[in-house]
C-alpha cells in the first residue's frame, strides 16, 4: 500500500512537470484581484457602447488618448523618449505610439487590432416603398449568419455629405428615447417552405431590408405617388437637411441597438455586439496608455476593413500605416530614414496580431479539437497560425517568436493558453498578421477567446479580457528582439 502511494505521488509529480495544461483563472484569484477584473471591464463596456462603427471607435480612441496626454504626430518636429503621439488614418484607423529610448532601427513592439465588425451597410440608393411600408436596402459587410439579423432592434449610424459638401452625422437607435429599426421575419405559421431551406438561405441577402417608416406624406391624399417614401424623405429632409441623392455618396451602417451587458448570475461574462475585435483594440490601447519606462518604442495600430479582407486604404494592407511608422522614425532619427533604416526597423520589430479566436462551446464542441481549443476563462489565447484548408492565409509564427512571447508572458505572471480556430477541415479564418509579416516583421496572433463570434451578441469572459490587457502591457514594456539578436543593425 505504501509503495502504491509513493508511486502515485511520483507519477503526480512527474505529470505536473511533464504535462502542459491551463487553469480557469477565476480560481487563481482572491477577492481583491477579482475586483481588479470587474473594475477594468467597466471601461471596456463603455467603449463598446460608444464605438459601434469603425469611425466611432476611432473617435472614442482619440478621446481616450487625449485624456492620457497623447498629441497628434503632426504637432512634433522631433520625438524623444517619453513622447506620446497618435495619427489617424482617414478617420477609420489610427496609430498610437509611446517613444522609447532605443534606436528605432533595433525595432518597435507593435500590437495591431481591427475596429470594424460585421454589419449591414446601406446600398447607394436604399430607400424604397413596398406595401405601404418604407424600407432601406442593405448589403451585408463581413461574414454573418444572415438569419441572426432578423427581428432584432437595430441602430443606424454614419456620415452623409450633402451636395454642398457639408457633413451630417447620423446616430439613432441607441438612446432610450430613440426609435429602433429592424429587419422583419416570417411568422412560423406560414414558414413551412422557409424552414426547409438551408440556414444560409433562411434569410437571403436581398431580404435584409430595414423597416424605417410607415407614415404617408399626406394622409388625406391617396393620389400622391410614392407617398410613404415621400413621407420618410420629407422627415429626413426636415431633420437632417438631406435628400435621396445624398444617400448615394453616404457611408451609413446598421448595427444592433443593444448596449453591452453583464452575462450570468455571477456577471462573469460580457455580452455585446462588436467584441470581434474591439476587445483586443481596447485592451491594446489601454496597455499602451498604462505602459511605463519603455526601451523599445511601442505602437498600437487599429485597422479598418479586416472583416472584408483588409483591403482598401484603411485596411492592414494599406501603405498608409507604414507611412506613419516612417514618420515616427523620421522624427526619432532627426532625418529621413533610408530604405536600409526602414528595412532594419521592420526586420527587428515584433508584432502581436491582436485578434479574437473561438472559445470552446459545449453546445458545439464537435467542431473543435478540444486538445487545441481555447477555453473561456483560461487567459489570452496564443495561436502559432490561423488560416484554413492547409494553413492557407496565415503567417505561421516561428518557434523562436512563440517561445519569446510566451516567456514574456510567463515572466509577467500572465495566464495564457494556445488555441486553434476549430478542427482542420471544419473551416477557419484569417487575421491582419499576414500583412504585417509581409514587411519582414515577426508576427504572432494573440487575443481573447469569444463565444458566438460574428453574432449580434458576442460573449467574452471578463477574466480573459483583463489577462489580455496584462499580456499586451507586458509585451509593450518588456519584449526585446527575438533571441536577443537584431538583424541588419
């Protein structure tokens, strides 16, 4: 009996040494540390409510940066250690930086997230009347399950430039006294044919039409052509001074109207629209704001257009972000950096591609390799690669980089786990990592596990949000070059 007990103790000790596992982080925290988590996420929930579109989130970020003493990059002729700057990219992306003491040619520490989310965009000519109802036609943006957008309170947000060039801001649907909007659905009593369709076809893209009005221009005169459409356009002209022509050039988005909520009796989760990827954008920016005593210059870049492939001049493939990086180097060096200088900076820079991953869902566990799936409550998820169908569309981080980043997290006491996006042939997805890696920078994906990703009510664990903030701060403050070997310097 004694020998069996000894053997068990030996085996247990050996298992602890040799096996790798992660722990639910709620069990690792005392009451004070739990309070830190709950306090931190209140600011995050406010950010989600304020920034439901990429434009609004950039505006929120600028406000937050100004509060923390950051100033526009253009206001500096030169930069020195301790300076804090930001530069917007066409109002839909932003670069923020804290200047370190090291030569910029030895590289920067960068975190790149995106602030666009799946949504409905208005078509250029959206307004139409049918069956005495007025609706907006939309074109969905990003990967959505179309049926999730029906019978749901919606808000409308965006910018309109009138014929004279003046700007009108639209933001209606979120305030308590605002009207809401919706895409209607078919009643189950008449849905026999609809219920036989594949989920992708239950609601078609052309059926994602938003109900916006039902009052005619003149209730007494039924001979007026398109009187319900005219009634709505008359109201919009009175309220905003816009005409139907102004919609053609406008940028108007339809998003869920609900605000961020605590989820669960114990309030351990956050439920909200747009957590992919604003959860990583928020934690990255807060980590930059709170970082101290930097040797390497730290940058946080918030991109647009990730959900549609990162193309366009505000997506991660845009040269504008590298131009901002160039301008920062120019002010640090006191002269225009050479091509060799820029190559050295890129070769020695380390990037966290800060995007969410799928959390293991017990309702749909069969789509995940449970040994390699991220779990809610177990900390930030680190992914060596993303992509799909044989790692297509991934940058695939090196062993040297993966080791260096996780050592950085370990030294800071950050809870981390590894995670893949589902089983090999089940599907997959990409991030901005490939575009950053194309410049020669070292890149790895690290972000928050999410339940119900790309839905109108995504769910994250509060402790994962906080651990992600801690991970990003540790990275910005202490990460050095991979293997401590600079290239081309």
